[in-house]
DNA sequence: AGCGGTAGTCGAATCGATTCGGAGTCGGCC
DNA sequence: GGCCGACTCCGAATCGATTCGACTACCGCT
C-alpha cells in the first residue's frame, strides 16, 4: 500500500502518481483518473514519515501542557481542545508534551527530534528556559502568556490587568468604595505566575486611580479555600461591599459560602470577575464577568504559530485579549453604609 | 546535524555511529567515547521521521478524543492527562485527534498515514465504525469503554452497573426504600452511550433484587439541570429518601439546590454516587462515592495498548474497574416515614 | 604455520515519499 | 521539412536514519 504499488496497478511511474496527487506538474486527465481509481480502491494515503523526511516538515504542531499532577483548570482544558480543533481545521495534527519547566525528555524529544513544525507553549513563566531552547533549535513557537521580555517572542495572552481594572471601575461606578480581590493562590504569585501578578497590578492601579480602598486576601485554588475566604472576608473586612475574582477554581466554594451564610448578591455584596462563560452563567446569581475566550484563544494561537512557521523572519506579533465585561446579575449599587 | 555530520566529525562511518548509539553491535570503547563527545557537543538527536520510516514504527500513540464542542468532563480530562504522562514514561509521544464518530480527516490521517503505532479510542459508542476502520488498517488499539460486542477488542472500562448497584445496596442497607437515580442526559442515553446505559441497568437490577422502588428522573449534563432536577424530585417524588448519582456535571447544581431548598444531607436525603475523588471531596457534605480512578485508567490503558503493539496476536484483555465506595458524610440511615 | 572465531568497522541497500532533469510525442508555424 | 514549445511521462537522486553482508586485524589453539 505504498506509492509504488499504486504506480504498478495504474501502469505508471511513481513520480507520475506523486504529481497526480500534488498537482505540481500536469498529468493527463485519463491517467489522473486511472490513478485516482486505484487509490480509491486500495484506500491509499502517503506515509507520513516518508513525506516528513523528504519535505522536511511534519505537518504536526507541538502543544506543551503543564504536567497532569497540577490539575488543569477548566480554561486550560478548553484551550487545549480548541487548539486541537483549530489545528485539525488546517489539516495539522497536535503532539502533546507534558512538561514542567525543567527540560524533560518529552520536550527534548519533540524539539531536537524535529517531530513538529512549531510549538505552542502553555503556562509560561516569566523566566522560562524552554524559550531559549526553542530559539536555539530554530523552531517556531508561540507562547500562551508572556515572559519577562515580551518583545523577542510571539505570544497571545489575556489582559488580566486591564480586565480586573475594568471590573474595579465598573464597581466603583456603582458606588462601591471598598473592594476585595480574590486572586489566584499565593504559591502561584510567589512563583512569578503572570496572570496572578497582572491581576494584582491591575487591581492596585485601578483602586488607586479611583481613590478606593482595596483589600487583598490570599486564597488557594480550590473550592474549600473559596468558602473559607468568604468567611474570613465577612469577619475581618465587614466593610467590603464588592469583590473582584480571577480565581475560577475557588468559585464553587464562594457560591457555597454565599448560600450558607445567606449573603445577598448583589444586595449586600457585588461580585465581578474574570471567568469562562459557562462558569459565569452557572453561578447564582449569574456572574457579571469578562468572559475569557478560551476557544478563540486556541484558534488565534494556532494562527499566530502558522504565520511564524510560514515566515519565520517576520516581526513578532502579540495578541492581548481583553474581552468586554458581560453584565449579568451579580453586580448592583453599593449598599448604603 | 544529521548522523553523517556526527560520523564525519568523529572520523567514522555512519553505521558505526548508529551502532554506537543503539548498541546492536559492539563498538570499541574509544570510538564510542569519541562519538559521544561529538554528540554532546552538537546536541544531536536522530531525526524522528527518518527513524520512523526505516523502523516502521513512530514511537507515538494516537489518542482519539471527543470534539471540543462537546465539553469534556473532568474525568475525561484527567484521563487524557494521565495517558500523556504514562506514555511519556515509556518515551512515547501522544498525538491527539478530535473525532466525532463519523470518519473525519484527522482520524483518517492518523490511521492510514501510519502516524501512530497504536490508538486509544475514547468515548466509544456501542456500535462504532472506527473500530472496524482500525481493524481493517491492522492498527493495534484499545477502547475506553466497550462496544456491543466486547470480545473482539481490548478495552478498559469503569463498571458503572456494578458501582451503581453497590450504591443502591449501600443505601438499602441503611434502610432506604425509595431511591432515585440521577443519570447522564437523555440524549446520551438515546445515543447508546454505554456508561449511561449500564448505570441504568445496574440500578434497575439492584432495585429489583432488594425489592425497592426506583425512580428515574431524566437530567441534562449541566449545573442548572441538576438544580432543577432536585426541585422536580422534591415536588413529584417526596417519598424519595436517597439518591444515586453518576452525573458529575450536574453536581454543582445539586449542591446549590440542597443549600437553597435547605435539604438536610444525609438527615433528609442520602446521596451516594460515582465521581472523581476531588468532586466527592469538594461536595458539602463530602460525598460517599466510588472514586473513578481516571489517573489509573490512563496508565492501564497505555499498558494494555503497549502489550497489543508488542504482541498483536495475543488474546484480547479487558479491564473492568470497580473501585470501592469511599464512605464519607452524605449517606446515613433513612428518615422514618 | 595454518585455521577458526571474534571484535571492530565500513559500504551499500533500504524504508516511502518528492522532485529535478530529461526524453518522447505531437502540433503549429515559418 | 525542420524547429520550437507544450504536454506527458519516466528514471534517478534525495531526505536521514537502520541494518545486513563483508572485510580486516588480531588472538588462541592445534
């Protein structure tokens, strides 16, 4: 079931079969038809390895994901799925590599074995050695999130700073004067995780601009912590009338806390945040939030990467996504003091 | 940076380099060392495509996932991650293919392009044409879940029937006489989705055995539906004192309903189910449940597949996982009528 | 001394595709 | 009639590895 077999059955040479398939040289309609008939009968497809060897490209993209031990967030999951679909639309396959920062075998195999034409790097850290490795290998890549030096690479990211700021402004417009930030876990913050840092920065800046008082109370990335967080907030900061959240994982706990403590939302407490749409809509009351466009991000990332593969010398492009805030039911005027 | 370059720099022939690397023939310690030095300096790795072409194997596994449009469940996600890690441990890469039942390009490319050495098929349906396609292509595969004819294939699955039955028995032991099943969505049931069917069958059988009355109330796979489901249950089946659930996606809604309606668990209503551990532990009160071992399933599936790749003629093996029920806080004695 | 065996190395074939150079045929045009 | 170009097609080289057969050198044994 190789090209030679097709050629034999169609009574032509191998090169003719190849040209008939690729269309790079003209082949008479009759032979083309004869070849196609044989192919349809046998169900032939060119061997991917042979083609990759000759052409020097694999028609495969590498997607470097965080290791399974760190549970993927819902948003990351959506991103992976959308990358795979976007790649499939371009007739490309996706090779997965679980990699925790330190160079590991899987990552090395993909990069130096030239198994892929380009790489998407998820969960990038501010200083990330994998970037250097890819650059050295001359492999096109796009990062999801950006590094300390944003100019040397192509990346796509969510504008957490801007989105959190928008939330704060929205809440301030409603008359709230004391706002709390429910950020990602202190561990991530300490590890230099970009989104957590930028959320913090955006919050601080917006609070300053509007002359509000901003409360930052640390919270781990899980439901139990979210519930606990709300209790702490009620106890130690009773004057807080609004919350901005970027912590999806803590939301179920937040929800539970609201129900259990009988907090009226938005009557007593307004909540605005950054979350995937289905999280926001699944919340009660439905959450006013900037809907993180995980699915769009996947296809944008693939697009960016394809562009780099096609023209590696092009200047780098950056996409900072700032989806609008969808007004739902969790924000309202501040309660009078 | 190919093997010829290494050979030239080390002053030996290409074959010697290859033998030094593979160890299939003896190479003198001195030349071996010289070759290794060159390799370390250049950072050489054999080209994956060339090797795949010659060896006839790609050192890659294919993982066929449901398309992104159907949101992956938490358990499926965990499974994907664990497959990737298990494969990485065996120095194998994983190629993703999103495929919704009907033969699509991505699936065809992987199969007939011989891009992988074996395939893991997720979300299999009772009648699944992909199985026939793989068999015809002579590609080893393992299915996650089993088809109508379970003997012709190797598969791994969760014993939903057994687990649901266990839940029912546990609840019956506690004195419950009227039990409801919170199954997967009617659409899945209609589509012949195995887990939903087997949950239903296991429930019916256990209920019959114990002479209980079993309630089946359909519920979609999302939080809002879960909340609605509980309302319906309370309204139309007030005599139900216990629930068995296999619907993870509906759980947040169930939780919310419990809080909002003020249902005492387990005082008024006992709940036992099948769910990933962190879902069960995230529930309030913590859920008595059979913890679906998504992470183990991944490595088991890879193991099974590697076995089939190594010895394709071996008789098929099947793994039906039935994890024990972990007693937590959501089940208790039936309330007296 | 002659012979067999082994360790170490090389050259060439091979995997299955793509692609370049060239060869043959045919028609049109001067 | 001869030449040029277009249209078809073929043969051979090539991509980068693995592997088989063969060759040399050296050792030990009779």
